[in-house]
C-alpha cells in the first residue's frame, strides 16, 4: 500500500513538474496569474524570462517538499511527512511576499531609466497575483493531508500467513510467529489501558493511533488501534515491542483475535 502513495503523488506532482520545466525554459508565462492579466504595455515593464525561471524553481522546490510526504510514510518517519507539507506552505507564502515586493522582476531598461517611478510600476499583487503555483501547491498539500489522514484513520488490514502475521497499515510490519510469546484479548479500549505518548506515529482526530508510543505502565509499544473501542488484541513479542490492535467494530476485533490465536496455538 505504501508504494501506491508514490504513484498517487506522482500523478499529482507530474503536472507541476511539467509546468516547472516549461517555465525554466522561459515558456508558459501565461500560467502565471496576475502577470497573464496585464496589458502588453504593463508586461513590457517586466523581465518575463526572469519571472518564469523564478516560478519554475519554486515549483521544483515545492515538488521536492511534497515528495517528502510519501517518503516519510514509507520509511515510517512521521515528522518528515509533516515537515514536507510545512515547507511547501512556507515556501509558497515566502515566494509570494518576495515576488510582490521591491519590483524584483522589472525589465532591465525600466530599472536603468532614472525617471522610472516605482509607484507607477504595475505590481503583481494589484492584479490578484496569487501565482498559479500557489493553487497547485494548495491542491497538492491538501491531497497530501487527505492521504495522511485516510491512511492514518482507516482500520489496519491484518493477514495471517503460514509463518507470520502481516499488518498492512501506516507503520505496518510483518510479525514472525517465532517472535510471538503470547496473543491475548483485553476487554478494554486502548484509552483505558493507557496509550502513553507518541514517539513516532500517527495520532488522529478520531482516536486512531498508529505507530510507536511509550507509556509508564506499558513501556514502548506499537499500536494499530481505534483507541476508544474495546476490546483490544495484545501481541507479546520476545525482546521487542508489544503490539496492540483494535478495530472500530468490536466484533471484527474478536474475530481477528480468534484467527490469530488459533494460528498461533497450532504452531
């Protein structure tokens, strides 16, 4: 499933990268909102090539930031994903401020004219200069957040194989039966048991918890739970973090426990 994230982000980012390449080659100025609504006389006051290259590099930078989101999910480093989104927003805001101050992209002949009055220079922000990159960035960022929340909030998919139990979810893993000491079911929710604090994981708005947590009574744990739903499955491992699993539907949790316990006892 994590590999699919790269495909999804590739589809989202491909248009952005194509636009960036065009702009870096001084083509596609019509894609820059604000500039594309100016009259020919107003456009003549700007260095179109410099503006195109500037926006092109912005899009390349944003694309790199957004690729940090699936990378963080794949390598189970949550701060990398959130950092990528934060950098994308900060980059967009910073660029808009930069582009709309100091007449940075005025044409050379205009800047060298002594009588040129900066107050008479048409400014991108006066014609709604929300550069098209900002729109693309917003779409990409919200897509990234949507994928993060979707992956984090949905119940894990647990498959019982011949020699292992496979958990497909954010921070998912494969558990060899040889590493398992016991499998039990606790008639309490993870909130009642005590989740502790997140060390590297997902802590959603709806009570979904995935990843690495640490508490005083349980120590370090690996959670794949809906924290407000009981019961909870506990998988004790030899020399490794115990794993806790629960679903939104209590009966689904019980059914999984019966299958896991049966497979483990038959080893």
